[in-house]
């Protein structure tokens, strides 16, 4: 059975390592643990070396964010399965065993996400991934257990195994061969939604992405950029547009991007109504950045005849804000 390498990306996160790394070590059943450090200037490296000499440290030469950080670090990892784990995730006993077993029994499964609950409110799902990710026809992401800002209570409704469209980067398991065959993460994303792009490219190659509900972790969230930071708004809106252009036939992508001009504009007006002016400006900047980088993005487009239907519903915005459907199981799927 192939071994899992748990790879924790860190940047100036010594307090998070102090809080969460001991549990990762305790509950990882002798699987190898790595800390991939993005050129931290705090005491992160010293803390790991002094307290956990069995943890292997990979020192990146710069802070290239989530995407470049993992791209730089993972060539140094020899195990056949990667667990890309945020430094603010609390793992649970036996969290790796269901994942390990599923990979071993299902050879076409390339990527797996566990159940991700909210560390601040453990009875509920967490924003970044919840019980597996999907997209609507305009490229807006949502999850089982989380639609926009509505988080469902975990009542066992998602304790299943289910094919999903994208897995959360907060805790993402991927075969080593898959990661490198896909070319890793797109470093132009820096952070946020690069895992959606990676999963989309995997889907276009006919690979399977699964949610395995028997494995549970708790995510703190917002440790690098919280929801009140306009940079997070900028990255989410821009990177979503990147993924549309890269992964959908160009004639379809054109009409979706035009629709997003209107829909993202409405989102900007909503921010204005909430007096969140910097977030409205962040959406404008996201679109300008997207158009400026469009020629470069188009060069990354892969011509793949296996491109599959990527969306679960036409518009999660309409379903949520107009029809009032706040839970995943109430959505009318296409």
C-alpha cells in the first residue's frame, strides 16, 4: 500500500505549528510528515527542528504563495501520495486510514478530499471545502455543506463517498504521478482557487475526484487572508476567471466571461451597500488584472476533446439569493 506524505505549507506560522503540528504527528500512523517553509522570517524552522526532529523540513527560497510553494516543495517528496495540508487544520484519530484504503482500492481516483468541519464551531461545516466542491455554469464555486456564507450543521448527511468536481486545498490528497502529470499548480494564481483549476484539469483528462466522508478534519480558516481582506476578494474573483478561460472551450468561455462582467458587477454593488468599498474596488482590479493577463492565460489552454460538463446547476447565485435555497440538498440540479 503506497504511503502518504503529509506536506504542511508554512509561512511565518510558528503559532499555528505549535498548535496543530503535534496532533498531525500523533494521528498520522507513522506516515512521513514534511513542513514546506516559504522563506519564513519567524522561528518556525527552529521550532520544528528543536521539537520534532523526525519532521522533514523543505526550505523554499521565496514566499511564492500556495501554488509556487507546493510546486517548489513537492519534487523533494518521495512518497507516492501527497496530502497537502494547511497549517491551521486540526486532524482527528484515524483520519488517514479511509483515504489510504480508498486510493488503494480505486486506481482511477486521482484526488480525494475528506470532510472539513469548522474548528471554531465543530458542529458545522467549514467554508473552504465542506463536503466537496462543485461549480455552477458561470464558474462560481460552492460546496456540499456550504453555499456562499451559509454553513450547514453536520448531521451525518454527507457521511458518504461521492464524486465531486473539486477538492479543497485546505486538505487535498493527490497521487504524486497525477500532480506532476498535470504540471502542478498554476503559479499565476498565487493563492485561492488554484486547487479548483488543478481539479478541473484533472477532470478534463478523465480522472476521478472523490469526497470520502469517513475522514474528518477541522479547519480554522482565514489564517493567511481572512474574509475581510480585500486581497482575498481580488484573488477569488480574478482566479475564477482564469479557470474559466483555461478549462472551457473558448466560444463558451467568452459568453461566460461576458456574463460574469454583469454578475460580478452586482456583487460589487452589494459590497457598496455594505460599505465595503475596498472589496468593490478589489473586484474591479480583479477584472482589469484578468484582461491584462488574458494573452498569457490563453497560452495555457489545453485542447482536450474529453472536456466534460463542469457545472451542477445553472446559477447558484439565482438559487441562493432569489429562490432562497440555502442548503445543498435543496438545490435543483441540472
